[in-house]
């Protein structure tokens, strides 16, 4: 059986623009006009609050947010508050779980497994922590996960800290967990990491874990063109 994934590397894109793009792709996927889609990208400085977020976990005041040019959004994924920014790879799979497994917990574990295998490529031992979604190195969180599943089609996804400026986490209590540190590949390895290299590894593991045997790569212009998407 042929199982195809459409992949697009969007580089850096505004959070709201990417969110709107996800919604458009979701509609097309639900109408079965396109195959599953996987976006890998970076965002400018952004705090997002999920549906269960406690606003008290946004500890940076208005002056702090304005000084650091941070956008703040209340969004429709699960989970609490998190940070997105340059040097962090964000993955948005818009996939139909009817073709893989209608189980959100299994899906969350699959996203974690992508990150676990990617970090293992850099000789890092990462783990899951009971009762907390995400991926960890001991008690240091290196990747956050927050999803939305509607009609068994997914939105949102994961954020892996690669060369991320971790100081921007000072404006929040990440995921509402006050007693855990945040880390990155750069911090753990003490070297700057090639973002495109990490994206390539993430893509390889995604193809394997979800069982895709065909891939189509679209450039930014094609992905943002509704005409191209709607006729794929």
C-alpha cells in the first residue's frame, strides 16, 4: 500500500501565519484533497497558551514582553504555556490517524519517539518522564509536545530546542512545571548544531515511525499557494 507524506521546510514563519496555514491544510486533508502533510519550521519569539493553560504561568510582564518582542497567543492545542523562537525546530504533522491508529496517546508517544531517536543520533540519552508529556534529559526538558485532534486529523505538534536562546523561558513557567529545567541540543553538546541537519534526521524518523513509503517535498511558495495545495 502506498502511503505518502508531503513535506515542507518553511524556515522561519510568523506563528499566526503558520497556525492559519495548518487550518487550511487540515480542511484539505479532511476533504481528502491532499495527503498527510509535515511542516518543519522556526518561529519568531512567541509564547502560546494552550486550552488548559493557567495565565499565572505567563510571568513576564508587559515591559518584558515588549522589550523582547514576544508575541502571545491563546491557541486551541492541549497543554499549558510554552515558548517558540529562533533555533527551535517546530514540527506540525497534519495527518489522518484513521490511516495509522485512532489513539491519541499512541500518537503522542510516536511524536516523543521521533525526538528520542533524533537526540540519540547525537549520542544523547533522552527519556520520557511519567505523568509529563515531552522528552527529557534527566530532569531537563528538551522538547515540548502539544496537539489537537479533530475527526482524527492532527494539528500542532512538537518543539525541539536545538540552538534556542533559553533565557526567553524566563518569562514563563514552561508547561506549568516549576521545578524542571529547560535544555537544548546546543547546551547539552556545547556546540552550535546545524538546524537543517536536525530537520533531516527528524524527517527520516517520522517516515519510519508512521510508515510512509513515499514523500513529496514542496517549497515554501508551493505550500503557501492555495491553488497548488488544492490541486495536489
